[in-house]
């Protein structure tokens, strides 16, 4: 399944689409008991890179080949996913998994 990414602003080249193997069965994780804090939004491309590198144990080059992007892009996606997951776990924030759309293009 291909996911189109969007650039910020008018300059620069368009990003390559990311190849996703599956969509996650859940779209949010909330702490128990829930608190009234800002949620953390994890993009589906970040989740896929995080899953390939940390769960399946692939190298960043292999994950990049599977996703159809460069190793540097995989590195950035994994770093952002790790930071967001650590923040959510340490601060008790809910995690929402969102698809990449033009409205939430803060990553690209």
C-alpha cells in the first residue's frame, strides 16, 4: 500500500511515497487511568519504520528498501517515532496513529 507524503512550503522536490506493508489494527493507545494531557500523534510512516527497525530487527538500509525510501529517511522516521513513544510512556500521554495527509504534514 502506498502512502503519499507532502512537502512543507512551495520549494523543494516532492518526497517519494512510502511503501507500507500493513495498516495497524489499532489507531490509538491510551494510558490507564486516562489523564487530561495533550496526545502524541504518531504518523503511520513513522510507525512502519519503527516496526521494521526495532521490532523485526532489520537494518535501516533493509527497512529503506522495503519502504521504498532512503536510509536517511528511515533514520529520521525512527528517531521521531522513538522520541514520541518515549515521551508518551514517560508522561502518560495517549498515542494516536494518524495517516499522512496535507493537513498534518509537520513531518515532511
